[in-house]
């Protein structure tokens, strides 16, 4: 196996990358602080910062008051060195966020997708509007990650199947790359939620965990060894199809509502469960069940919550006996509405039926978790590209 020799150029690249990552994670640093964290001398740190500053990757960030001597100059990653965008695509709304290379979101807009019809035209228009709001020229986007429901082929990157987004079909990705460049990536929405949870939420810093998304549809995001597990066809995590004792098996795999676990914890099932436990919340036809869960918590309807927890525990236990992730995070409308009380009830219920009892936690990601995960994924790609070419 060939190996790259430790040439001065390669060593500078390694040091530059380490310095940029430290400036991102630790905030603005002085030359001396950077040298102490990297193990480089003050002279070498100064040369490194000058090199990165000349490439537009580092900029002055003020001064740190010193003791008896002059104030020390602070340096930080130049926010304008690169920009990314993330998109959350739903049947009735499309939300776009534009962030700089530090991860700061500088613009976020939501548009109605029904007017555009064609996904390529819709995405291009929404991203253009978001860039205009951010005062960033569209060609300056280094990466654009789109989160969408359905199965995404891990080889081609195309949407292979989406029940409620029928316009998202084979060829959409190619069309988007034709007008926006090769930086466009489509990813399953719950996989992006897992990235957001690992970066900002309850799974912060963990390499092994799972996200159980409970809401309009049921989904699962799995992180193993610090990497998303997508499966050979991209179908890993389609937990709505999980066979459940007592629930009929699907007779038409093109109808997601026929999945056994979906039948157990889907909207219709939980509305019926609420009525059985005396919860008569009048849900509109287009409403979710989050209000039902919140009402149960507010009124102390423990019997409803216990049965809901028992149903969710079936999915958590199935994942745990196969993968043993250690942590399962409840997300989606139901997970958010149930909060810590529901997570604790699910953990207790799992412990009764599963030998590898995981910790069950509620999501800690603020705002839109799909959009947050899309920006995390886009930043990862952009930083790899920008930070790897410094000399």
C-alpha cells in the first residue's frame, strides 16, 4: 500500500486543518493560544495564521486584553470564506436556510411548493430567494443538502421512492445539479435529524445511537461507528414496515399506511387510543397527534401515555435487540410533545421486553431538526473541500 511521505507541504496541510478546526470549536484564539493547543511554536503558529489569512480563511477577530504588555490579536475563521444551504422539503412547505462556514445561519425562508410544481424549478427559486435574503450570490454556495421524505438511493443519490412527494422522482438530482452545480445532495430527512442530534442534541458527540421519529410517518435514523447506516438500497430505517404481533402484515408495499408499526402508532391508531382513554380532542383532518399527547400530559392521563409508550417501545426494542445502540432519541411531533415524561415511560416499557435496555431520551435539537441536519451535512462537505486546500 502506497503512503504519502511526510513532506513539508503535507505537514503544513495537516497543521492548517487542525488550526481551522480549533478556531471553529474553541472560538477566536491568539497566536499563543493556538500554538499551545496545537503544540506548535509561536513562530510556526504565526506563519500558519499568516498563510491562512492570505488565503481568506482566517481573519482578525479583535484583541484579548493582556496583563502588563500590549493586547494580543485574536484570530477566527473568516465567516465569508464559504457558504452552504440546507433545505427541508415537505408536501406543503419548503424551508431553506443559508449558513456561513462557521455554521451561523444568516437567512431562513419558507415557501409554498405548490405554485412551482416541478421540484427543480421550485428548489432553484427557493434557494435563490434565500441567497438574496442572505446577500450571498448563488454561485458562492459550496454545498446544498436537501432533506426529503422517502428512500434515497445511496449509490445514485436520487430519490428512489417517496409516497407523499410523487414529483420527486429519478432525474430530479441530475436536473438540480445542472443548474446549481455538483454540490447538490439529497438525503433522507430522518438521517439528517440524526446528524443534527449528534451535533447539537441529546446524542452530542456519540458514535452509536438511533433516532426514532414518531409523527405523521414513522422513521428511524441509525448512527453506527460515527457514520449513518443507510443500507444497501437506502431503505434502512423504514421502521413503519416493522412487523408487529397482532397487527396485519401489509398486502401492498406501495402503501406506507399499511405497515404494521405504522398501523400501531400512526395518526388513526392514536386518535382511537385517545378516545379509548377518554381524550376527546377534536383533531382536524390535517392535524397531527401532538395536541393529543400534550392534552394527556396536561390532564394527567397516565393510562394513555403508558399505552402509547408501550407501543413505541416495540419499535425501540426491535432496534435494540438487533443493533444495541445504547441510546435511542425520540423525535418527531410525538417525541417532542411527549418530552421527558414520555421518554422515561418508553425506557421503562422497553426494559420489560428487551434484555439490552437502552437509554431513551427526548430530542434536544431546537427549531427545525431536518433543516439543522441538512446544514450540518452541507458544512461537513464544504469544510472538507475548503480546509483541505490551504497551501
